C-alpha cells in the first residue's frame, strides 16, 4: 500500500500546484516526503519537542501518525510579495504599508512554529492548496489529515525551506489512523 500512497501523494502535490491562488501567482513550495528515514526524523522531532510545547499530548499523537504514515505532502510559503489587494487583513492600510513594516520587523521563527509576517492572501493560498490535496486524496480513497505540527517539524529539520508549512500525511489502512485516534489525555 505504500507505493499506492506515494503515487497518491504525487497527485495531491499536483492538486496543490493547480489550486487557485491570489492574483493567479504561485509562491508555494510543495514537497512529497516518503523516505522512511525522513518520516522517522519528523516523528522523532515532534516527540522531542512535545514536552516543551503547550499541547504535549497532541504533538505525541501527531508524531505517532507520522511514524505510521506512508508519505507526507507539504505545502509552504516563503517570504512572498503582498497580493496587492490593499485588503487590510494584515493589519496595515495598504500592501505598500505592510511591505514597509515587514521590512522593519525582525523575522522570527519559533523552533516548531513559523516565520513571518506574511500577506493573508498568500496564507489563504496554502489553505486552498491543502483543501485541493485533501480532496484529491478523498477521491482516491486515501486516508489523510491536514496537520500543522508535521509542517513545523519538516521546516525545523530543513526538509522544506519555507517560513510557514502545513502537511498532509497519507496512507492506506483498514481503519484511518488519522481520524480514529486518541485525544488529549
């Protein structure tokens, strides 16, 4: 089933690439991780970080998913230009003001978090890509679940070089490991 899952992950990555994006401009970084060593590294990083997080049980639960999955599809965003809509969702009156303020703010990155700031429209692009990937997996009857923590681990390990990363672990099981799982203890 791993081979099927990896094939599906590639199709999910294609769905991410072709998903709608603000202004029709693509600034996403997309990667498929199926190497057992990389999946193990991500799961181990999540387990190692868990005691330092504010939600240890969730980090451990998601790490167990990554340790058992067949592949992970990642979608990330590096520093990108504003969409040019002057929508104000970033907290600034215009895209020009946002870009000027972004240049003055130190970009920080949490150990298992994100760098930024980013244009909200570009962040929505990640959401559209993730939705497209999950839909593709669903159409193929591939078990999956969108997760933040795996994206943070992949980013921290340098598996993907984006400031904001989300991931979709996938696999084929008799019962989905991604939805029928223990909650917080």
